[in-house]
């Protein structure tokens, strides 16, 4: 392994080891472009392959570590020598071939249907774990690109950076430089030992707090069988787009944040969906995990995932749309007061307290316990407000797609782009054959909230 390899950060290593064929741990984004010519999709595929060769982050593969190695340290748990045993590291693939990662598909009428079939296929773990799939539209007026990235390679923000690197160049603010790290040896500076001990004790206390909160979060849960799935390895994808102005109008009417409104829309849509499919929403209050990025905006940072989260019960059983929104606001305010490093939603931070070999041995078991902690993921992916193009073709829609945890039937991701809010839905295809109905329920819920705010 080359000397410029980076050990995976603890959470990255967890994502790498938690994966199974039925539950691939890749995230994705489905971008829809306006086609400027009949050959636009083929031209776009060629551009993606040509540009990928010049993006260092896309050349990185992930290699397991089974012997002591001296690697560049990037996080507190990136320990050298024997303590790296059983971990994994990123390194440049010597035989990187972009054409192995960029694929041109046959024309299709439904981009989301094609995306579902692609999402259920795991990425090749022996190659840099990413793919770009170009799908021409049957009418010839548009084409789609589905970018897939393994969660161990990139979180949402990092994936956005890598995808933007193969689109047409655009002027972006330069990231603030990261201060150079001092050289680190195998042994710590003895003058720092007291501080290291205090930090370790603090970390143990935080881990115990989070563990206790996780246990409390499982009490009194009121979910629904519709959100539970036996592993089938199948995937279905759907999307919904609503006007951002409508969301702002609701927020200005009742207060809170845009994110509060977006989460309340999910709660209302779930209520509609459950009632219309005959499962019923009475007494249902599923737990949603709301990831929180711990990255600093516009700051260059190592590639590792920096995530915590909030955990909240979605008020699906409340028939009043304004009451549902008020309940979401209250829950989010409570989470923000506690902060993203405390509470059950911060369970991802526990990864920092597990050595590399522990991740390899325990993550397959931990993955099966996700269902006990939360019922569905509701995550937000920030996008730049600037227009983006590929081969001169404007990007018009972006649907973020999140990984699906073991035992769960649905994951929801949301992004705002060019004046519209895009909801990306990923579901187990066998458990949720009517995912399109849930997508329609999202737009119907925005309309109902708008009416409730003006009446």
C-alpha cells in the first residue's frame, strides 16, 4: 500500500463493514438534464468518463488491513501499527479505468424505475466504489445521470463535491485551507497524557449517555408494519418535487424552519399513504432518524463521514396538519437544545469509541439492530443554488437517494435546487410496491398545509 493511504474514519469503517448483498451501503443522486441534441446522453457519458480520470477522489479504492501499516492519520482513532489491524484504508487504484464506472443505458420513459433497478446492485468492492449511469429519455428531450457512491467513500457533501467535479466547470467559492497537521509518531507526547486521559473519560461518559438515550428511545414506540421489511435485496425509487415558495409560505405563516416544514410534510404524507393503502394511521408514530452533518461549511476536511443525528417520533396519527407541524417544531427544538452530540440520535458517534477490529466483528450484528432504534431515515442533502450543466445541458432536477437500513422498508432524502424541493424515496420493492402513491402524497400534503395556513 502506498504511503499516502488514509485509514477510514470510524464511521466510514462502520459503513464499510455493515454492508451486505441485501443491504448495500451506497447513497446516490438522480439528476435530470435537459437534452440539447439527440446525442446529448452519449456525449454526456463520454465527458463523465474523460473527466473522472482527472479527479483524484474517484480513483480511491478501499483496501482491508490485515498487517501493521504506517498510514497518514486523519482522525483520533486512526492509530498506527497493530491497532489498525482489521481496519481499512483508501488508496489510489493503480489500474483505475473510468469506463468501468460510467455506463450508458438504453432509453427509458421512467428514470426512477431504472434507478430502482440500479440501486439494488451493490458496488464492486474491489474497485473505487462509485458509478455513474447515464439514461437517455425516450422522447429525446432529457436524460438522467444516477451517481452512486459508497457511504464509506463519501457522505452527502463529499459525494456532491465529487459529482460536481465531473460536471461542466463552474465558479465555486474556494474552501478554506485546513491547518497543516503536525507530524505524529507511534507514541504520544507525554506532556499531553493528562489531557488525553481527561478526553478519554469524557468520551466514555458521552458514550454512556448516548447508550442510555438509545435504550430509552425504544420504549413506547408506535410504528407500523408497513415500514418493516424482511431483507429481499430489491429496491424501488420514486420522487416528488414541490415549489420552494410554497414551503416558505407555510413557514412564514406558522414559524419554525424550512426543515421543520419538510419533515412535517413527510409525516402527513405517511398518514395519507397508510390510510389509502388500508393499513391505517391511528396510533402510528414512527421514529425518524434525522442525520446532522458535523462538517463546517466551506471548510476543506478529510474525506471521512462527520455525522450525528436527531431522533424524533413523527406525528403520523394526528389528523390536523398544523398540529403535526407544531409537534415537529417542538421535537426539533428539543433536539437542537440538547445538541447533536447527545441523545439517541447521536448513536453514530459511538463508532468513534470502537477499535478497527471491533468494527469488523460487530458491525454485521449492529446492522441488524437498526430497526430497534428507528423506523425510517429522513435526511436533507444541501445543494448549491448555482445552475449546473453537463455537456452544456442544464441540470433541472436532483433527487437524493439514501441507503436503506436492514429491516426497514423506506428511506427519505430531500434537497432544494433551483427553487424546487425534491424528495427522493428509496424502498424495498417487495415491501412497498406502491411507492408512487407515497410520492403523490407528498405533493398533496404540501397543498393541504398551504390551505390550512390561509384558512
